C-alpha cells in the first residue's frame, strides 16, 4: 500500500483479521484471493497486447465482486457497533443492493433497502423479487424523496446507513484490498483497466497500487464531471499524504449514459462471450471491455503492454436486459 496513510493501513489489516474471525465469512469463500486468468482474445493478441482478467465475478456464487469489497468493512463495523440492521439505497437493478442482501445476513444483520421509483413493488423485476425473498425490507420512494435519503444521518430507524453504492470511507478502505497486487506483480502487469461508477473502487485501487502502476477507470456515466469529481476525491488527502496521479478516466465509452445500452454494445458483449467464453454486463464491464479494445486499436495501449482487466461482476443485472421483464 504505497499511498495510504499508516493509520489506515493498520486499520485495514486489523479489519481483515476481524473478518477472518467470523466463521460465516470464512465459510462463504469471500476472503479468498480472486483468480487472475489470461484472456485469449485475438483482437488484443494481434496487436501484441496481453490481457489478464481479475475474476471478481467468480469470488462468490452470488455476491458481486467489487461490491463485496466496498461492503465488508461497513458491515463489520455495523456489527461491532451492536446494530441489528443496515440500510442502503439504489435503483431497480442495483448490484450494490443485490450484494448487500446476501452479505448482510453473513454478519447477522437485517437489511433494509430504499428503492428509487415509487411505481415499483416487490414483484416488479427479478432483482426486487430476490431482495424480497431474502427478507430485505423494501421501501419504494419517489425520485425527490430518494435524493433526501441520500443526505441523511448515519442511523435511520436504528439501522446503520450505508450510502448508495457503498461509497464511503470504509468502502474505499475495503476497495484497497480488491486487487491482489502481489499476484499482479508476479504476472508482470503494466496497467489496470476497470469500470467506474461512483469511483470508490478505483480510488481504493489507486491508493493501494504499487509505484509505477497505471490505472484507467472507464466511466459508465456520461459527462466530464466524472473525471473532475474523481480528481477532487484523489486530492482531498483524507486517506493519503499524497494525491496519487496514477490514474486516468476514460469518459468516451459511457455509450450514451448510465445503464444505456445500444445494439452495438449488446452485440459486442454477445460476440465477445462467443469468442472468449467471458460474460460481461452492459452497464459496466461491457463498456469497459469496449474501451480496452478501442484503446488497443488507437495505440493508447501500446504493443508489449500487459493489461489487467478487473471483471467487477454485475452479471445479475443482465436479467434486466433480456426481454423477459
Ligand atoms: C458498481 C459497479 C462498478 C462501479 O464501482 P464504483 O466503485 O461505484 O466505481 C463497476 N462494475 C460493476 C459490475 C459494478 O456493479
């Protein structure tokens, strides 16, 4: 951990130990180091670029990879504070809430979720049905009410509040453990590419990266504000004495905006899965992989590079892109 302040470095080590003391967590397999696999992909190898994939999507049968890392310290601290319940919020296909619904009970915590969209109900789609069946208390609110919730205090109705997307201090600290840098170094990786939403996962990755590593976040949201917001996040120096400059944001591959998927993207994902055996999602990882392909084609990722692609999961959301809903 090259950038993280010493007190946070110690906190992370301590939290990891404590997680290892929870039998349910150990039994879940979530503490295992995620695998790194080579990607056999003609489009990259023809250009002399090696690609390896960090399989966070395979970390657990249900809990989506990067979301676990943002949640784990939040849940540990809620449990240690004696809370019975955690509460969070998200949209109708939130990967974050999906992961939380499974992860909360591992800590003996009940889960409540505030869903954006007063028109929805517990049977509106496959995710909401999952949450309902897992015993998550669902509350459906209008867009304006939702915005108020986001600003509320750390406790609501006796439940510890975890912000949308798990994006808080504990989320970033958790994300510093997401990329197994030692293994990555053994593979000779020269740069990392991953999808970006709130930027919490990339922030953790940047703060924990070894010197010389370059990281690219491919924004799933439209607008140059994403890059400005991330820059501000890296400059605030809460977690680090320095402002890491080992990152860049690709804001050209949002595909029209958050959760928008055109035919080009959907057909790319389809053909990519046929050619490589790797499934991607249209909200995050599909766009990130398209960005990787473009960056190889333009030479932004030069021949001789070895790129680590972080497969951050999100496959549960694919159910929202089939016409069965
Ligand atoms: C949430 C999510 C991301 C974005 O993570 P942030 O920490 O919000 O930037 C990326 N990929 C997938 C699959 C996700 O579900």
